[in-house]
C-alpha cells in the first residue's frame, strides 16, 4: 500500500481483511463544526472515528501534545485496530487533519496512508456513504517504533543562529508576519526567528489533493526551502505542519521533524524570541 491512495484504490480495496479506514477529521473552533456529529451522519462505509482532537497527551506541558505510545495503543485497540493492520486515513477538514493522524500513526509503527482528497473527493464522486457507528470489536494493538522525529522548544531555541535545521512555518502569511492576530486570545503574533514561510496549501491542488512530486518540490523551493538540508516544520499547533511533512515524505525527503509545540507553545512563552515581517 502506498502512503497516498486514491479514492478509486480505496473503493476497490474497501472491506479487505486487515485494512481499516479512519476518519481523522477535526476542526478549528471558528469553523463551528462538530466532527463527531458529521461522522455519525455520513462517512465512508466501515470507517471508525479517530476523535483526533482528544488524541493528545494531557500530562505533557506542550499544548495538544502528541499522544504517548500507551495512549495511542489504547485508542487503536478501542477502535478495533490490531497490530499489523493497514490503515487508510481521511478527513473532511480545511486544515487537512489526516496528515497529523498519519504522523502519529507512522511514529508508532503503523502502515498508514492518506486518502488523497479526503471525504470531499469521495463524496464528489458519488461514492457510497453510511451513517451511524461502526460495529467494533476491541483489538490488541502493540505500538512500535516508526519514523517521525520531534523537536522540543529547547531544541528550537538552540537552533536559532545556527540554522542547522531549516524551520518552515506552515501558517498563512498574515500570521507569520504578524499582520494578522493569532486566533488564541492574548497570544503574541509573529514567527520563530530565522524561519521561513510555506503555507500548507501551497503543496495542495485547488481540489484539496496533493500536488505531484514536481509541484511539491517547486512549492517548497519557491518558499525558500533548500531540499538538501534538514527541515523542522511548525505551525499553530502541529497540525498543518504535518501536511508539509507528509508532502516532503512523498518526494523522498525524510530528514524532517515536527516542532510539536509550534506557535501555541512558542507564542505563549514571554521568554521566547519572536520576529515579525517577512522572512529574513
């Protein structure tokens, strides 16, 4: 199974033993949408609802931190996903939350793919949908150790001035430059000094599918990314940064990492340095 699958591929393989479909939709508060209610109303047949918004480590000081292996295993087992199952992840979110779920799943050793175009493309093609909840039998899931490097705030601070890692910010240009206020009340605007801005939508086509390898590489280079050097992606809370990481993975670039705390951690700390205006 490739890590980006088409709606046609999923339609052909839907229902295969050992293949599980997950709805990883989650929405920003200002979207005024209820992901769980929407799933109950209509989803890809047999899909399970991940509830990505709650798949976090609440014991971590990092806001909305990645789950621990034990937390992830409990969620997978509760969804009837066993060790060794293949997982196809989709979303119906403006911020492409399936990429965050892919990052988590891959980190814990799951063979995971993203459905290109998500539920929107599936629905637009007139493919089957169902409502209600899946009939789930709890499984045993043992987390593994997959790929998926994560950077801490301390490591990001140490990187400033050395730029051993390129820091690529996936937020929109207004938030990056500080021209637009942060959606989190009272949080400072701007970006991590030395970072560059590649809004996550640059690696997507207008229909929400991923650009091809040439298009992804061009979008990254146009944003100032040197594809020969390591990259750490950041955003508001580690979600849209994962879109850039998935796109880089698609073109074979794997010297990449996620700053999981992203601006929700950095901007909330009065001691961290901030820059405004365009990238230097």
